[in-house]
């Protein structure tokens, strides 16, 4: 039968081992956490976009009209250019934010 001091010693060792395992698990979960954060951000962006379109149904009508009037190929070209401009703006904004944040 174990004495009380042996039990306390064993308990202390177990607590140390648990602390090491928690730290290791936390480090291993970082890539998953970043992926989930990115997914949450994307879902929030889609929700904001849907809410915007629900408040402004004329935008959907204008886009549909543009699709019909400009034909599919030209619309794709315009959308692609718009996407490139948008990504450039986001990248520039983030770079400036990093530089100006000190």
C-alpha cells in the first residue's frame, strides 16, 4: 500500500505530464484553429453579402440585366478584372496596416 507522500509524488508527476501534453496538443491544434478561423471569416463574409443583397434587391436585378446585355464571356472578363482589382486593394490595405501599425 502506498504512503500518502508517494501518492502526492505520483499526483505531481501526473500533473506535470498532463501540462506537457496540453501544451503539445495546443501547438498541434494551431493549424486547425487557423483554418477554422478562416472558414468562420468566409462564412461571416457570405452572410454579410447575403444580407446586403436582401436589403438591396435592385443590385441582383442589375447584375442579372448586365449578364443578359453583356453576354456571358464579357461579363466573366469584367468580373475577373474586378476580382483582381479587389484582391490588389485587400493586399495593399493589409500591407499598409502592417506598416502603419508599428
